[in-house]
């Protein structure tokens, strides 16, 4: 009977590795940060187009939301975690979000141009918040891994303020769609959901 040597052990290792690879769950692919923002702002435009004939204040609050901006920031961080060079990726994400914020801020008209008194008051407050900075150096003194994550999250908060201000004046028709203004792109087409197979 032949002895089981290194060749057989190596073959078993390959087979075991293949079996593990088959059972390892595949991570769902996520869009990059800019593509995610493209999708979210296109969703806002659809929501804006379909808004119900409600009183202005009610319609405004039913339409504006920066949940999607927060989601895209989280997607960016997850992509950094998956990419391997997490800290440098998160620093780049901070810059990308602040660059986008600057583009949004450049589109914002002064509060005096808001068409009604109530919306003017709201817009003035959000506009001032969007122009400002954080209350303090919240990320300083932390461990490097946490500090870079924190900086990416803080940049997302700044972007949320700017997008919220933009949404208010977009609702009022004072600014063009983000894709037309050039700070987002037309998103890729949505893939249709497959119908369940009939049993």
C-alpha cells in the first residue's frame, strides 16, 4: 500500500480551500460614494416631481431628507473597510465629501431670495448651519483608526447640512437639479427585480 505523502496532503488542502470558498458568503457589491450620491439625488428629484398637493410646509417636510446622504457616507466607509487601506481611504473620503459640499454651497442663493417668510426663516437657519463648521475638534486625540473614521463621519455631517439647505431651495424652484448643476451625474439605470420562479 502506497504511503500518503505530501502530494496527497496538498491535494486535500486544495479541495478543502475550494469547499471553504464555496461556503463563504459573497459580499453584496456597493456603489462608490459619488455614484451613491447620484442615485440618492435622483431619488429626491423623483420624490419632488411626485409630491402631493399639500400645504407648502407639509409638502416641504414630506419631501426633504438627508437620510440618503448619511447612507452614502456609510457606504463609503464600508467600501474603505473592504478595500484594505482603510485609514487612507477614509481620509480620501473626507476630502471627497468636503469637495462635494463646496460645490453644493456654491449653488445656494442668499436667504433673502427665499420666496415666503416662513421658508425664508427656515432656509436662513439651515443656510447658516451649512456655512459653519463643527462645534469643536471632536476627532482630535483619538486613536488613528477611530480618528480617520470620525473625520469621514464629520465630513458627511457637513455635507448633510449643505444638501438640506439645497433641497429647501430646490423644492422652491430656486436652483436647478443637481445633475444639471454638475455636482451629481445621471445615475446608472436600475436593474429590474427578477420575478420569483413559479413553483
